C-alpha cells in the first residue's frame, strides 16, 4: 500500500489552488498622453507595474510584452474605414479630417493625440495575446491592464475608448470556447461589448454599473438582448454610494446563478477601478477588498479567466486596485504598507495599499437591491439551457509562435535581434536569482569590487617602487 504523508497531501492541495498567471505589459504604454486636463491617464498602468515589481509579485507571474495588434486583427471587429482614419489622422493634419472626426466621434472626450494608433495596437495586442494564451491552455489566468476599453464601437470612439480590445479578445476566445461570459464591474455600463454581442447566445454580458443621468446612459434592467441573444445580456443598475457589503449582496447571488445557468468555458472580467471610493468620475463607495471579491469569486471556479483594466480616474487608487487584484490572481498576500517605488510620493499621505470607504450615503436600499436581483434572476430563468455550437475547424491564431515556442527562435536570422515579445518569454527560473540581484541591490558584489580596487592600488605601488 502506498503511504502518503500529510505534508504531501497539503502540498497537493496547495498545487491545486495554484494558477498559472500570464501578465501582459508594454513599457511604452505610460508614455501616451490624452492631453492637458484630460482625466484618462495611461500613466496609471506604469504605476501599477512599478508596484507589482516592488511588491515582488512579478515572481509569481509569467511576464510578457505582447505583439502590437495589426490592422487586420483590429478590423475583425472595427470597420476598415474607421481603422484607416485612426492610422492616418494625427494632431498635425487633423484639419484634413474634420468630417471624419465628427463621424467617428473623435474630438473632445476622445481626443486625437500623438501615437493614438500605436496606443490602440498595444491595448488590443495585450488582450489578443491573453486570449491566445488561454486558448492554448498555457495559462489559467491572463491579465492585460492595458485593455478593458469597453465603450468603443465598430466605427466610433466613445468614452475615452477607440478600439474595443475586449471584443477582439472574446472573438479570439470563441474560436476554442463554446460559451464566453463577460462581466463588467466598471462604474460605467459596458455598452460597446454588450452591443457587439447583443444578438448571440454564445456570449453572455453582465454589467454592474451606475444608472440614471450618467454616461453612457444605457444599461437599463429591461435591456436583455435581442433575437438569438435574448436574455443573454444582463444589466444590474446601481445607485450612488454602493458599499462593499451591498455590492457583494447582489454580485455573488447573481453571478452564481449565471455560472450555473450559462456554464461558460471562459470568463472575461473587466476590472474598471472607477467604481472605487474617491474616483474623480465615479460616485460608488467600494474599497479594494469589495472590488477584489469579484476577482476572488471567479478565481474560485476552475475556468480560464482573462482580467482586463478599464476606467479609473484617480491614478494612485487604480494602481493600488490592480496591484491588489494581481496579487489575488496569484494567491499571494501582500502587506498594506506600500514598498518604495518610483512613484512613491503619489501614494501620500498614508503610503498604504488599502483605502477606506467614505461616509457618503448609500442610495441602494436593501429593498431596491432585492427588487433588481429578482428581476435579473427572473430573466435568467428564461434561459432554458446552456447553448452549444457545431464543431468547426479552429481559425488561424494571430500569434503563431505560441503553437511552438521555439519556432521563431529556430527560424530567426542570427544577425537580427529577436522581437522583445519572444525574448520576454526566454525566462530564467526564479531560483537562479538572489533577491538583491533582481531588485537592483548589488551588495553581494561590494566586497569583491573593493578588494579588486585595493589590489590594483597595491600593484601600482609595487611598480612605482621597482622603477
């Protein structure tokens, strides 16, 4: 009879809870600038990345730099005319494009800034790469904080979003997955994604958002999808001041029912941080713990999970939130005291990870939440079964080197440097590093360097005496 020690059983249980987490980031993302006074700051993604590094969370991640999405990849959802406009219009020649700017809603909220097309390529490239990674079963969770731009339409920019990386990612997931669930916890309604999949039963969209005299003005309880997609769009309209407790009192029962009825084989979670307390645009009262509960909920299911960014207009809180949620994805506890990093002064005066709720009034009464939940569950009951799809050949992957990670290295020209997205995958086991070595601390070399300098002085003195 084989004998299993308690330690081996504990280790086995621990391994079962461990998830392979892929993380996509391009260091250029923080350089893009929407313009003076604009609330959208891509710099918040760089702040998040620096916190991840200094907390040491990167050790539990597979860190990748994605290929920028190509024109063809982005036109799988967006119109050719719209993408051509984004590619050719610049702040220098915008007078030539007055008509198109009006047509494509580019102007005040969605300004034409330097490098706009490249910004769209990075955001969309990250979500495409994350989807391919999940499709190939090379990761259990894939994170792209550069993505989550849920308002962009087929031929129109909207709400600071130009290309809808989420729709592109879901289209990629649909090549391998029969059913994909999209969940949106941004303070704004995920209208672009809902609209894209409004008439299909293969994608269910669920959005928890502020409703009533608030952008984009859509997301009523009555909006449930159309045609084949009827009852596959769920909206949970909430009021100002929603707290962690009242949010979870509706989120968990609704999502448990959705998972049971729809049975998705992949989940996309949009983690917009503008639903946190203290956001410049959002009137909700969530803390990191309440927001992060949504990540914990989906992590507890053994279903491929893609996590993307989204809104969030108080950059220090966005960085806090997405750092905390990355730590939840890898199941790592991190201290409340923030580590020193390049943007440390942004997190004053308390330099803590977690934020406190405010004392603002919660307009979501238990009766109101109960009524909303009853309506949503009633709509869910009208779904008779989890939809399926006929077998068909897989489409071509946008990132072919994932089929065989050595392929591009073998075929590469030895005189040309490999693309960073390939080199980023050539990782070294973390056991090869000393802590000090990876964190920029070079103490281990101090003594030997000092000794070498002393030896050099002694040799010079000896030569001088001999001469």
